[in-house]
C-alpha cells in the first residue's frame, strides 16, 4: 500500500515511470499534511496561557483532525486503486459483441470511480477549511504560519484533486453524471480560492 511507504519510498515511486502514485494520491497526501498541521496548531494552543477561552474549541478541532488525517491517507490508496481498475478494464477481451459491451461498461464504471475518488477528496478537504481558519485566527500565534501552510496545502489538495476529476470526466459518456460533477467542480474551485484568500488575509506576522 502506498500509505505504508516511507516518505523517500513514496517519492521514489512517484518519480518512476509507473502511473501510480500520481496527482490524485499526491492531492490526498497534501490534504493529510494540512489536517496534521491543523491538529498541531490546535494542540499547541491547548493548555497555553492566554488562550483559555478557546480551549474547548481547540480540543474539538484536534479531535476532528485526528480523524480526518487517516481519512485522507486512505484516499491516497483509493486513488491508486481506482486507476488500476480502469487499466484492468481496458485489458478485458473485446472479440465478441458481448465482450465489447462488457468491456465498455467496465471502463465507464472505472472512469466514474476514478472521478469520484478525487471529488470526494476535494469535498473532504473543503470540510477542514473552517477549522484551519479557526486555528489561524484564535490559535497559538507562534504557530500561525503553520496554520497558513495548512490553508495553502488544502487549497493545493482541492485544486489538484479537481484536476483529476476533470480529466476523467472527458472520458465519461454519461452526460447527466458529467454535468452534475462539472458543476460541483466549478463550485468548489471558486470557493476554495476565496476561502484560502480570506484565511491568509488574517495571518498577522
């Protein structure tokens, strides 16, 4: 599993000529880094003098981030697995009409899964932005830049994941699915940039 690799092993695998890990897995990794950083800032705020009023909020954020990080790590492997499923579908036999129909259906199902996984990654990453903003605004001021990096990593995770959605949509023939997914992509793309800008505008150095 990719998620069990050492950092150096993951980087070596990414730089090889193998198709996975690719951009989708890297997007998920970026989100995991963002949630870990957010948890760190919350933990650096808990129990610190001057932050008594936000103790409960920071504890809640820390707990939530500890659940989000493994979720994002899971997406690293899910993205690679979905790509493998598409490749297997393309290798299915296509001698008879029945085989051709089965192969086409498998490819289309694989493409939808390959689009769904990064879309889910992006949607999940969007969910942590509010908590990132909270640690930037209310958290330990000595770690405010860590919160800012979390915001930037989340933006990168979201936009990167959405690029992977869009490239897969181009191969999906289900027009209704494509239209719905494309609209969701456009909404998230606009929102994440706006939220990141708002968070970074509140970083006081």
